[in-house]
């Protein structure tokens, strides 16, 4: 069954979690640090479901359309500093923190929780130490499907081996993101390494097969729709650019376990992905505006000749 038809058959599901104003696809506009410097060049994506986050961070000109065995030293140095992860989101009414999940890197570059404040389509994230503040902008602008599926595992049915453990898929109207973890033994070994990914990849004693196994971790963001599919435009996997994010067919619903099962063929091998359902809303109303007081609205109306001069929706 096609995923669109299956989702419509299942209907809306909400397990509770973060508030709705926090959900959807946010792109970072800038990050400003305590030392007065800012970065508005790095591509940083935050895709939020009810109980988990997918995060992707890439330089402006990432390596594209290359297999690992063709990477130069410069390429290896570049991909070693990509970031991509999925983690459980925990919101206490003031701060958002993350736990668990799987990550492209073997150390956490962003250990502080986030104080969040949203005004209109702008979500500001303050670090408790005031070492940085980030300005995020909601990319969604109209109602559409918001679907959060957490990946339990992917199995190669031909070999009966677990090929990926952990990850997630979030469909946020015209955008979508996927995170796919590594083969369990490879990831366990990698996460227990004292060396960073950069040190491992640049070590002349690390063979190509080891590099390929470690880098077989994907976090990708795509644009499209549930009818024709989503095409990747940002990814930790250079050879996935311009490819289809996920197949639209081959899905079934396990109602007893609240799981969605996908089976598909890749390079003549049969695979199965098992997802648990976090959230489904077929017509999610993305929060592009926020509340304020009647007095503030009156002020805005009174001063609109000045305030409206250069207004536009920034993303």
C-alpha cells in the first residue's frame, strides 16, 4: 500500500509531547555567540515531531555525488564534521532537552538544553550559559500532513541481518527528513571509540571498508509531496543528493503494535523497516503566528505606518 493511502486509513494519532507551536520544519537563520561573532551560512535543519527531533548541519558547499572510495583527504576532512542525529525530545514547559537516539558523530557537540521562545514564525533558542543564541524560522506556511515515525530497525530479509538500528522519518507538509542509523555492531564499536570521526577517517590505517561502514549513516532533508515523492537536497551522504528520500509504496499497518512496516527491494535484496507511530495529523495547522495582548495589537495597528514599511516573511 502507498504511504499516503495508509496514513489516511490510520487517521490522526497524537501521543502527547512538545506543544504544537514547536512542531514542523525549522531552518536556522543565524547563530550568535558570546564573543560577538555570528554564522548565517551553515545549513542547519531542525525537524520536530511530538516526541523526537531530526537534526542536520552541513557547510554551505558540502561534498556531492561521491562514493567513499573516491573521497580526497579534503573530502574526508569535510564529511567528518557533518552533523546529523535523531533523539527523543523532552520539554518541561521552559527548556527542551534531548536523550537517546542515534548520531552521525560519536560525541555530542551541543550538550546544553534549549530555552525556547517563539514569536510569529521565529523561534529563538537560548543556551542556559548564554554562550549562543539561535534564530530559527518555520519553513512551513500552510496546513498539510505532519507525520512522525520512529525507526525501530531495518532488516535485510535476504540475509536475515539487521542493517540499521534507530532513526526516524518526519513528513512536514512539503518537506521531509529521514535519519537512518548504522548496523548495530558497527555503531557500537564506533560510539565506543576514543578517536573522533575526523581522526578515524584521516588515519592512514583505516581501510576503505571501515570508512564505508562508519559513514553508512544517513540524515537527509527533502522537498516534495506524498503524491509524487520527496527529493533530497541536503544530506550527510553525498551520493544521496537529488535522490528519492524514501519509497512511497510497500507499507502496511500493524495495529496491535502501533507500527508501520515497509518492505522494499534495493540492489536485488529485500528489506523491511519497522516504524513506531509518534504522531499523525493529516491537516496540521503550522503555527506561523503567535498570541500577544490586545494592548500590543492596538499598538501595532496604531504604528502600522512605520512598522509595515518593510515587512516580509523571512525564512
